[in-house]
């Protein structure tokens, strides 16, 4: 996700798969790749990360979004969980594209807040 990169100040996750366990064969991943490519298994970057999913998304996508938000929250990762009533992935994307959509608004807020914070120097 690159949220840990010093130039990345915030993130927005949409209907994601945050733990790739169970998809190893389908994605041709070995156990190490599953571990390092699953955000749910990596240290939490303590930067704002809004997580959105559609309440009409498949139950597994909803579960992964809720679990990843809880995982981040327990370890100091900030950001809202945004369940979008009646939407599937396509509707969630529409909410990001629409100037008056909740996700477009959320993205703008994340950008504005990150611009207001000082950028730490790179090592």
C-alpha cells in the first residue's frame, strides 16, 4: 500500500482484500509472499487511512474491511470506516468519482489535512 513511505501522508482503501490468506493458489503466491503482500499482516503505518466498502459487496470484502480497520485502530492507525449502504464495488467507485459523493469528500479532507501537517524530513 506504500502508506509507510515518508512522502505518503494518508490513504483511502476501497472494497479491499487486506489479507491474502486463502488466495495463495489462485494468485500463485508462496507463504512468504502472502505474508508480505497482505496489509493485515504488516506493521501499521500511523497515518490516516479511510476504509470504504459497499454494504452490498460480498461478505468477505466487508469482513476484510472491518477487520483491517479494527487491526489498524488497535495499533494507532487513524481514519474512518465508511460502510456505504446499498452499494457494491461499482457504486463505491461512483461515490469517489462524483464531486458530491462521500468518498470524493473524504479524499478531499484527507488531502487538505495532509497539506496542513508538516512533512517530516527524509533520512
